[in-house]
C-alpha cells in the first residue's frame, strides 16, 4: 500500500464519472509508486473543442469518452497528473509508467476493463484513461 490519497479537488473531478472508473482510480492511488491526482473527469463539448484547438493539440478527437451523452448518464474517462519526487506536478510520460501499472492492476483486481492513452500508438496521451468501449456502452 502507498501513502498517497486523492485530495478534495481530485475527488470533486471524479463527480459524474462512471462508478467503475471511479473505483479503479480510488484503488490505484493506494497501490501506486508515485502520487497522482485527477485533473478532469466529465468534460463539456466546449472544453473538448478548446483542447482540440490548442497548439499542440491536447486531444485528437471530438468524440470523447469524457462526455456524458443521451445513452449514458456518466463520463467514461479521466485525465490524471503525476507528482515528481519533489512534489511538482508533471505530465511527463516517464512518470506515467507507474500510474499505468497501478491503474491496470486496480482494474484487474476489480474486474473492470480500461484503456490507457499512454499506450496508444498514434497519439500518446499519457494522462488519459477510459473504460474500454468494447465492454461499456458510451
């Protein structure tokens, strides 16, 4: 077990996220070798467009698992950040190897299916984790 926990802001950012993803994040923080938090869970279309139009783009899609839509009443994705050894927030991919490991370990223990953006081949999105759409209706 790690000494890390989710703070109030991270817990607030999980509001509206699918309970399975919330459970994975909450378990992962207790087993992760580095500290992390939640920057975003549910996202509006306007926010997605903002991120899509940034240079360089923060997202490659306008069809996001962060959205709540008419089919589901919750978002299916979270974006996380890491803290380095000095406690500074970082989005460097190398720090996310520990978070990816903890998130998949937690998902397996809970019997949930997730996808990590840090493992994508065409667009590396290390902070992004989502429920696998092959197992969850979005």
